[in-house]
């Protein structure tokens, strides 16, 4: 029982760290690409920029999972 609870707590800690790393990296990449990349994705429907951000999220997920395991 305690093993399951500790695994759940560990999962929440890893996901919180991942979200922080994700937000920081998205702001860094967004600042390097253009200042208003969120507006370009949402309002203008820029598919290429959406694909780049999606690839960034997948890449960070792979790196973070490799670091923590």
C-alpha cells in the first residue's frame, strides 16, 4: 500500500518539475522565435509554429524522462 502511495507522490513531483521545465523552455523558445508566437498560433492558426512547439514538448518530455529514470 505504501509503495503505491509513494509512486503516486513521485509521479506528481515529476509532473510538476516537467511543467516548470516546459513553461521555462517554451518562454525561451518563444522569445527566440518571435515575441508574439502564442498570438500567431491561436489567432492566425500558424500550423508550422504549432508543429515546432509540439516537437519541443515531445523532446523535453523525452529528456526529462531520461534524466529522472
